[in-house]
C-alpha cells in the first residue's frame, strides 16, 4: 500500500506486510486508514503518519470494504 500526497501526487511512504487489499477508508482526522484484507478476513489499522500497521481485527470471510459513519445522538 502506498500513502500518497494528493496535492503533489508524490508517494510519501510504502506500507508493507498487508497482502492483497480490497477496500480502504480514511478516518476523518486523516491520520488512520482502515484497510480490508479479503484473503485474511480482517481489517488492518494503518497509521498514515509513519506507515505502520497498528493492528488487525478479524471480521469474517472476504471483507470488501469499510466505511465511516457518525453515531446518532452525539
């Protein structure tokens, strides 16, 4: 996975160790990406500032995407 500056179109860093990706969602603060790993049945949490994988969460077979929403009533 590559982290790209969309203004300059430059690759800032490469995140390794994820395997095939299926979906990516960037947190509202632009510091964290949640990446679906379809073959692994997991979602990885990636720190976009330093390119490290902070963790993985098993979510079941073949996740295709991930999205953010806001909690009602907050």
